C-alpha cells in the first residue's frame, strides 16, 4: 500500500505521466494506491482557486476507476495526533498527508523536496 501526495493525483488525473519519476510509476503500478482524505480537500481547494479543472470528487472517482485509487479510512484524531509532531513544515495539508502515511510507516509518493527530506518513507 502506498499513499499519493496531491500533486501526484493531479498529474495522474491530467494524464501527465511524464511528470512522474520512473520509481513513482513503478510504485503506483505495483501497489494498492491510497490517498488521505485531506488530499481530497486540497483538490477541492485547488479547483476553487482554478488551479485544477475538475472538482475533488470528480478527480477521485475518475482515478478510482482508472487506477483503483482508494480513500484512507484511518481515524482523523489519530492522523492529527501524528501531525502535531511534524514541526518541519508550516503547510497543514503536508502535515496531515505525511501523518496519514506515517501511521503504518507507508510509502508516500511525492516530489515535494521538504517531505522527501523529512519523511523517511517518502519516495520519488
């Protein structure tokens, strides 16, 4: 099981596979693919500020059909408890996304350099 960061979800939805590293492509093809519910929220935020063309649910449903994307159902309280210790970022989305993946030490596929530097299971 692997988690995807928001920008990876956006690129997959848009068909921008060339933006993904070879390792990211392999991880996505070889594992069950999960997102934190906060990725869905961030996708909606990006839609509202016109940075993406589809609404969050449209993107998630599309990728669910195309690649079997699933939504994580871990307890929000557990996720937030983990996020409280991630003081290396001020970005609330990043804190929650990383904390969600970190609960069971899952891989997080991301190109975000700050996450790659600070979360040992982040891969690109």
